[in-house]
């Protein structure tokens, strides 16, 4: 793997004594000359902040957009997924710790032009920034997004949402969709102990701002058993989504599996996810899903109007599409808020509309 070439960052402010303040994420790191920020990839070189991971991909893969998860955005689309090294969180269960917690900034060269070429080569409809926190390489992401849009591709973030208003101001006009991943329903004690983050306030602000700017928003909530499952915290988060983002906002409760420094923890019991799902629905969320529980009935999209299955899923695969040309329920005509249409020919011949 090649060592990254520093690239001048745009989101920072100079401070006295040669320090700089990074304004990309909510940590607002004050970085002395020659030092890195908390993320490892933003460094003060001569009183200027540089992004060490610009144009260096540590992970590249083609995924279904449903894997992100985005269940209401360009269904059936393929996305060119890009991640780098580093992160602004220290999740003790991170499934991508080999890159997110890497201190040495390395990766294969991948310019914005090459990223778009790769996406087109593999028949992708969009580019996703994922695997590690994309906010920390926002300057690179923005350049890729600009190239993607010129090529007719969409772009989305899979993010912890721990951004600044400064970051949202430059990202909001460019981004097409975002999946914001809460951990333990954003309960502050859980975030401090298992993430090394103070609390959910910056995430809530990011969500409201991006929604107001017209970005398609979906919310996920990783439920860690024993230490990150709280009826009250889930209720509070669901109420925020309903009140501030709208009851039609897709909400995904994700099953935890043991990884990294939390190998002794069990998978989240399905019964726990089902209980929290009932709470989310009781707060008014119209489209609540269970994730990482393949084959569960709560993977499907149900019509709020008549209760019929509007979209049947198995994991990241769409098995049946029961919407008309305007994304209205084929049974009762209720409009389902999905951006884009499932392309003709996506479904296998054995998959037929269901009631």
C-alpha cells in the first residue's frame, strides 16, 4: 500500500502559537504544529491543516444501496463504496477497526476521477463513503461527489453524524443521501464509555440541518445488548426523529454482533429488537425496520394505509415490489416516500408482487 500524500484541508482555523483548530468534526481538535487530530489523518504542518488520507482508499467494494442501509433511496441500486483509514470515534465493537483505528495513513491511490471510473466500470449508480467516518476526509469526499455528479451518479454518506455546522454548510448542498448511525440510541453514558464521545447533540443538529437542506435522511440505531439497550433512550430518539425529521423517516434498529474489544458480548436478542421496534412505532414512526436479522418480517416495508407489504426484502435483496409507477401502494394507493424506482428487470422471474 502506498503512503498518502498530504492535501491542504479547507475546514480549519488558525490559532495562536502555530496551532490550528479543525472544524470538520464536533471534537474541534486544537492541533499543535507537527501533531495529528484525534482521527489520525488531519495534521498540522507549518500552521496549515492537511488531510493525509486524500485520494487514498483503504477499502473499496461494490454494494447494494440497501446494505448502507438506505431502504427508501434508489432501491436496487449498486454503489461504489469507499473508505479510508482513521476515525473520530473509538467504538469498542468496531467491525472495521483494522482501518478505522489505524494510525499509519496508507491506502491505494484513488483520485476522484478514478473513483468515478471505477463506479462506472462496475455498473454502479452512485458512490458511498463508508467503512470509516467520512467526515474526517470531507475534502476528498466533496471532490469525489463533484466528479460523481458530473457523471450522473448520486453520492451518500454512511456516518456517525458527529459533524460541525461548518461541515454541514459545505456538505449539505452536495450530498444526495445520508444514513446516520446512532449507537445505543445515543444515550450519553453509553457514548462516553464505549465510543469516547460526549453525547448526541452534534448528531441531532446535523440531522436537522441536513434534512432542512433537502438531503434524504435515514437513521440507524445499533443496539448493543446489556449496555446499550434502553427503552427510554430508544423512545427519546424515536420521538426526536418524528418531531424533527418527520414520521416518514426510515428508522433501522440494528443487531449487534461481537467484534474488536467486545468479543465477550452476545448478539442482540431478536426479542430485544422487536420490543424496541414496538416502542419506535408507538412514538409514530411509520417505517421502522430491523437490520442484521435476515428473513425477519420487519425487514419489509409495510403500507401505513392498509398494512400490505409494499416492498418485500431478504437482507439487502428486494424480493417483491408492490408499488405502482408513482411509488404508491398497489392495493390502496397510499404514497410510499421512496426516492427513485426499482429498475425493470431487477426482480428475478420467480419474484412476483405480493399482497
